[in-house]
């Protein structure tokens, strides 16, 4: 048995005991603490510094005042000689609750550091640490729940987004996240210091803007108070019917191209689902007849106002006279939900009640209109925009 010379100031080192075989060259060249007392907090720590003469495996245990010990490092590899630092923050992991930590109560604890090389030679050092002013009251994340429990991230406006709600009982830094079945983090949400109260987190079931594959996931909320107490609460959530919708207008036509004021213009469009998920739709149904003064939001008691996620064919014209100013004021549903790979032909009619405004006419009457179509993913995107442009002429 021999004593190891400590390179850090003696005032910083409380105790150091070294046991080694009678072989030249120590494994643990030096060890020391930055100070001997600690009030646990997330911004304070004691640094345990040590220097190895060669590669070794390092273990660090914390002996409790009343008996028993907690492993802080367990046979951790240190692949090369050199200086190392381990931060001691006054918290220990909760063995039965992975991911959680608790602040140690006030008292005197002993840190035991051991370094063992590949030949089995070992040396150890021991330090007393005083914990004082400790806040051992952990925060709680209560009543964590998620709705819907089955999330379908396919941009159809139904269960595309999950809402997680919970109650925080103590001021804490909160981190919300989701993991897949392999434990990989697929979502990172709130990361901020929050006051006690009720909170809500929204998750769209996507990772890097792509819908996640179907499967079982865990949604978690982790709260760490200012002392370092950490709690973790988790609920399961299922991802199903996931995918990114996609569709194309294969053909759109306007007939006839010459008609009289009050005649009906026919619209015919062929739509194909080229995505991986079904396309939902809404009314008005194919064949519906609009007056050119109507809009989809004004007809049938406003029951066809756009709903997020549904798909419709729309028609507009340059300088559209719609009083509402809506883009694509004339819209028709696909008639049925469209499965991947399926096609549908959508027809509709517009009664051309617009014609030359003779009261304000300057020069010859303007009776030609440029019409075009679009495929609308309501509330999300104009999937095919301003396609099939056609001039029509309205006589009077």
C-alpha cells in the first residue's frame, strides 16, 4: 500500500488513498476535487479531476452516510492516458425509474474512484463531499394524456395531430419528446423553464417533415427542477395509416368554348391518386351547377366551406368576378374517397351569367374569358395550380 501524490492544491483534496501492486508506473497519477461542499442545482457542480498514465477502466461510487452506495461510473473505458473530469452535481439516478434523478439529502458522502489497467493493476482515491441546502422535493408531471391515442399523419384533416396535456406541479425545465420502438428520438418539442400549471403539447406524427412509419411510439415529458430533481412521465401513442398524399390532374377541359349569356359551361377533369394514402373529399358533388356569381362557400347554406385535408377540383378565371375574392370559387368534390392508384372523372357546370358590362363599357364589349383549373388540397396546398387554361367566348 502506498500514497499517491496529488497534483491539485491540497486544500481541494479531502482524502486520497491508493492501493497498487508493486510495479513501476502508477495507473492513477493524480486526482482532486474542485471543492468539498455542494448545494445541488442545475448550474452548480463539483469537478472530480484525475489523470491516467495509460488506458484504463474507471469506476466511481458514492457511499451514503447511512450505508449503501450508488454507482456513478461502472467500469467505464478511458482509451488513452491523459486528464479527465467528471462532474458531480449532487444527484443520483433512480434505479427503478430509468431517466429520472434525485437530489441527495444533506450529509457527508464519500466518493471512491478506482482505475484499473488492462493488466489488472489498480489504484483508488477517496474524497469526502458535503451536501448542504439540498432541495429534495421533486416536481411531478401529472395526468399526462394524449388524444387521439391513434395518430394518422396523412394530411387528410382527421387525427393528423395529437394533443398531449399535463399538469406541472413545480417550476421546472420541461422537455417534451417522442421515441420509436427502438428508443430513437423522433420528435423534440418544448424545452423551456415553465411555471406550475396546465400545459399542452402538439405533435403531428412527423419527423423532419416526413410522416413517421406506422407503429408504436412513446410520448414523454421530462421535468428537471432548479435543484436537479428529474422526473419522466410517458404515455403510448400509435401511428397508423401514415403517408404523404399526392394526386395529379391528368386532363381538364372546358366546353363549349362559345356560348350565350345564361348558357352552361361544362368542366370535365380526370384526377389520379399517385400517393400512398386515400384522398378524402367533400361536396358539392360532381355535376353541381354554379351560377357564375356563386362561390363554393355561398351555396347550399354554406355547407361546402372548405375543410382542411379534403381534395376538390376547382375552376377560376383571370380577373375572376367572384364577390368573395376566393381563389377557385367554383369547386367540386371527387364524388368518393380515392384510393391509391385510382382515377376518377369529375364533371361540373357553370352557368355563365356574367357577360359584358354595358353600363361601364369603354370601347367594344369584353366577352372573352380565360378559364383554368386546379386540384386543391384544402387548407394545405394548391396541388396542381392554373392548369388547362382555355379562352371561352360569351355572346349576348
